[in-house]
C-alpha cells in the first residue's frame, strides 16, 4: 500500500442499511418480476472489498444516527413524512411515489440513511475528520419534497446541506456535485432559488428522470448560475468527464468558494452498469474524486462528504467505491482492478467533438468562459 498523504477520513456504514428491501421490479404484465436493481449487493460488496483490502483499518468509523422528524422536515413536507411513517407500519410496506418501494420498517432505515450524513456533517465540522464517505442506503438524490422517486425515499444530501447551514458554525455556502449517471432532480428542486447553494450535476442526457437536467436549467430568478447541468451524451468516457471537471466543475467551485462540499456519489456511469450507457472506470472515478478533494483542500479546509447514491453492477461497483475512498484517504491500496485493462481499451474513451461542444456550451452559459453576467 502506498500513501501520498493519509487524511482523517470518516466512514459511515451500518449493517441495517443492507436490510432495506426495495421490492421487486415489474413494469407491465409482460415483464416477469425480478429483484430491484437497487438491492444490497453492490453496497455490501463495496464494504467487503474495503475490509479485505485493509483500507477499512485506515478509516475513522462514524456511527450513524436516526434522523428525527424535525431533520426530515428540513426539506420534506409533513404530509409526505407521515405517509412514509404510516406505510412503514404495514406488513407489506409501501411505495413513496415513483419506483420507491420499501418494506415494513422502511421508515426507520430511511431515517438512518439520512442520519448517516448528519453524523458525518457533525464529525466534519467538529474537526474529528477531514472528509468522509457515507455508504448509506436507501439513496436520496431523486426524492423531492413531497414524493419519493427512483429508489430514493428521503433526500439525504439535501437534508445534510440544510442541517449543516443551521449549525451556525460558519457553514453558509455549500456546493453539491452530483456525478451519478441520473440527474439529481430532487437536489436541484431543493436549491433552485438558493444563491448560497451551488448544485452541479453531470449526468447522462435525459436518462432518468426524463425531461429534466438540460443546460438551460440554471436556477431561479435570484439564483441564476448556481444550478449547473452538464447533460453528457451516452457513450461518454473518461475524456469527457475530466474535461467537464476541468472546464466547468472546478472553475465553478473556485468562483463560488464553498464552506463545505457535498458529493452525490453514484457509480452508474461505469462502463458495466445496467442503468446507464457511459464508460467510466474505477481509475476515472478516482481521478474525479481526487480533483474534488484537492478543490476542498484549497477552498474549504478539506471539508468534503461523499454520499453514496446509485451504481448497479455488483462486479464493478466495488472497485469504483474503493477507488474513491482511496482518493479521500490519499492512498493506493494493493487492490488491482482486474477489469481496468478492458475498459481502458474501449473506443472513444477520449473527449469527442460532440461531447466537447456540449461542455463548452455549459461553460459559456454559466459565464465561466465568457465572463458575461447572466441576466
């Protein structure tokens, strides 16, 4: 194991996260029901690889807590909160809205997921840790105020951001970077009119949810330019993502000067994912995470928290998750990604002209390159 700089990295993981049951998937009478894509396998396999690699021994364990009703109501409506709590008492559980099923007891697991991020925020602002990876479940970035969507019951990262601001410890400006292959619609909705929160989403164009995440969605009237969408074409690889980070994401963070960076960390932009059509490798995810950690060290005393979202390849997600945790710690473990040679050789991994044109258009729109104020 090689060490560049061993950081104080927190790690949130609870066995109860693996007990969340997202139900079965069937969209019509012609589709044979099967296990939900959002099952425990990928998350458990990340944790297992972190343990057997020895990386777990370098992490600072952070005990999750259950988010209170007051915490949940920082973003969600009381009616929606009560609906989830009531459905959770039923023997069959319920559905939070759209593709958001849960079993009996699902409310407790969802509040524990949100509470994992709150515990990480507390540990970060207190100085116990510099950064953190929260391997939480269920995920959160699709949930809107009054409805669950896309496997997400409560919006973990939104609740954590609002909670951090209310601590009154100098966390006033928060940047949220979402590189899940699906658009973080719930997070965008929460901060659409908030000029003190920067939201940047890199996602596959019009994957899920459809109809949101275009480059023209730049925030409300009093917060224009603090929502940045980078809708990448299917087939985008490491070249497109790294160009987007260097051209849009990092300059936007520099300009915004956050007090804390939160990251929606989904690995469904990997080349092996079932719910995306991108081509990222574990190596690319580590490069992205390294850039974000370096940005946090420059801008906000290293304070950055990664919240696990999607990623549905049980074979490949563990290598991506470990790579990001390595970046947070500042190490390289003995683990070698056995799939890396293959994905490196896939065609069109480099930045393509049509990808560049979209990223450049985003940069111009948010005045990162044009220098013009958006009216």
